[in-house]
């Protein structure tokens, strides 16, 4: 299982406010399907972060690109593979 961080920088605040309910509903659906590890907004209002779990980057890109924020042009999408450090893995 891969962890992939979708950084969603603010592109259009008006559209972000307009599509927020659809975005949150979409993320809730993805959480119920076990595809999201963590999610949240940046406290400075510049965007948000969703950490997806999936077997491949391609699968996550399909999911993230269908987020209403991305589809409607409210947010940019930056994807990064994320390697989680565990306090039990330190050498």
C-alpha cells in the first residue's frame, strides 16, 4: 500500500467556498471506501492536504482529479508519494 499526499493549494477562494460541501462529501465517500489516511485544511487558509492510500499513484490520481475542488478549478493539485516515519522504525 502506498501513501500519497495530495496538496491542494488555493486557486480561487470564491469557488472554494462554493464547492466546499461537494468536496467534503466526496472526501467522506473516499474515507468510507478506506482510501484516505488523513485530511485537513491549512490553518493559514492557503489550501489543504489529503493523504490517500492506494496500490498505485495512477489510482490515487484518478481519485484526486475527481475531487470537486480540482474539477471545478477551486484548487490546484500537487501529488507526492509520502513515506510515513514511525517512532518504532528509527535506527
